[in-house]
C-alpha cells in the first residue's frame, strides 16, 4: 500500500461521464434487492479489471490502483458469490489467486510486485484466501498437490509473524518488507493490525490457542507502543473507545513519537480481529476489546451530516482522500459484518451503521453513463461527482453486508474447511516495550510517547 503525507484531491469526473437520474435501487436487508444491486456494482468494478484485457496482468486492476486493493476487491467478490450464489466471476477470482500467490505460495516475491510489496499489501491477500476458505469457495486448482486456500492464508501469516522485529521498539512489524523502500524505518499500525486480525481469524479457524496468544501479544505491544490508546480526557465517553493511531518512526531503536493520524481501516482490522477472538474464545476480555474498537468507529467515523452513516474522518472533511483511502470503508463494512455474525451481543450496534450506510451508499451510486457509478459521500443523497474502484468496492461491501447474516458463520476446520498443520504455526514473542521513570521532585519520563496532532500533521494552514 502506498500512502504519503500529502494527499491528492479527489478527481472530478470527466465531462464525458454523464450523471443519470435516480439511484441504485435497494431495500436494505432484502437479499434479492441486495443481490440485484451487488450484480450491478460488481459489473462496474470489472470495468477497471486488467486481467481479461490484452496485455493486462491477471489479478490486477488498472492504474492507479495498487496490488493490495486487488486483494480487497476479490475478497468482497467472494462474499458476493456466497451471499448471492452468483458464479459469474468465480473463474476470474480463482485465476487471480493462482496467478498472484507466487512461487512460494505466500504472496511474497510475486514477479509483478517484487520491488514494491509491503507488509500491508501481503496481508490483504492473506485475508482474501482466508475469506475463500471460510466461505468454502470453489478450489482454484484441481491438483491435489497445490496448497488449499487455508494453507495460503497460513503461509502469509507465518511469513509476516516471522518478521516480528523485537530489536526495535520492543516488537512490531515494520511497514515495508525491503530495507531499500521508503517506510522501512516506520512501524505501521496497518501492518500490525493486519497480522493481528489474520492470526485471530486463523485461531478461530483452527481452534489453536497458541494463535490466540500470539494475537494477544500483538495487541499488548500495540498498547505499550501507544498505537492503541484509551483516551483519558473528561468527555462523557472517554474510556469507552480506543484511539488507534497510524504508527511511529524508529529512532535509535525506539518509537518515541506516535503519528496521530486516524484511519478507518486500522479500526476495522482491530475490530475484525477482536470479533473473531471473542467468538473463538468466548472470553469477555475480548468482548471488552471489541466494545472499545467498535466504539472508536462510532466516535470518529460517522458523518456529522447523516445519522450512523460512515465517512472517512481523516480526509473527507478536507475533500483530500487519495485512491487508497477512498476504499477504506470497504474494510470497515466487512469488519462490521463480522461483528454481526460472530458477536451477536454487538450486532445491533453494527447493523445500525451498516443499514444507514447502505442506504446512503445506494443513493450515492447514481452517477455515470451506467447509472450506478458510485460517489464518495454517502450522506448527500445523490452522486457527488467522484468515482473510482475504491468507491465501487466500498459501496458493494456495505450493501451486501446488510444481509451477511443470511450465510451463517464462517467455516472452521471442523465444519467445512481444510485442516492445517498446527506444528507449522509461527507465533510472535511477548512485547518488550518498557517505560522508565526516575523519581525526583516530579516524575521524569526517560522515554516518552508523544502523539502528533492530526490537523497539523497533514493539513497545516488549510
């Protein structure tokens, strides 16, 4: 994933793309209506696909969309297949996974991504193949020697967990995999939230307690490193939600200054992982974690202009979301769907957001020459003139997750999945972040954690 500290303005649509009257027809919660809308949205998504074009790469969408977003899209389309029993693009998804998994079967070192792949890119392909395993998606290969979807997901997890960097900042994953890439010295929340969520899903899939412990250690490190923090101000709901910050640069082996940017996909991955662990363990402690991550979504990412409608707080308020950020609500939608099916005691809170946002998204999908091109804002009641792959997949995810309960809980090894070899699981060590205090007339911090101010960090003088 390629994020920068300066974000591009959303591109206005070309004059040749004309708006049509009306909106995407949708009755929230009705499977037939949802699947009719989903079919139109997926068809719009495939307008961006290169894999069936002459000279195009199988599994990739056209520029400027990066590799991780291809994984995100195919994961959403697997759910469309499951919810709607729509086989139109099954072979397309199978071919994409087969082509992009790489020779090592872990989505690392893939020829078309060799020099640019980061940890967060790899983990989204891990989510996609685990989505396939959990939904019992048709196998991509008839060769008994090829790894299953679950095997591929475990390979991704093991590859990432093996990169745990205990020598700097007491633990955590770096953003980048390769030392020559910009971002190598940055411990990113999305990389750590990603391996947390992937490990949590594999823990539920396998029933393995060591994977539960591994995800627990990742969360403990994120708290100790101040990437996850419960506010302590005097507001009415302080302590009822988490702040999830973006990450921190490594400075002399520690991570002293935390980047205070707030992005919805970080909350989504932490919510997802907590929901899976709550379901897998039945432990109220994980229910408490889920409560606070879901509370963060409710606190930061609901539009001030429409009740319970999702918006991307960090960039939409300035109208400066880049191509990656325009798809982040797709991850939130999927995480909220996970809450509905895996944590029923939280389902009402998740469904309230899903249903309101699905209605808003349907209204926003009323543009373009096809009449169902989706915009960015879900609170305007109409198409806002913006369009792209991110807008399409975000709308698809939120709309189809309004009926996610119709397909039941995800598979495990014992229900409809392939068994994994527990002896091959890689787990991360306990965090070693420490905070030292010297007692004099006041408490003096010899290591401090400072949170940068969001508005100054990205939008100085705007």
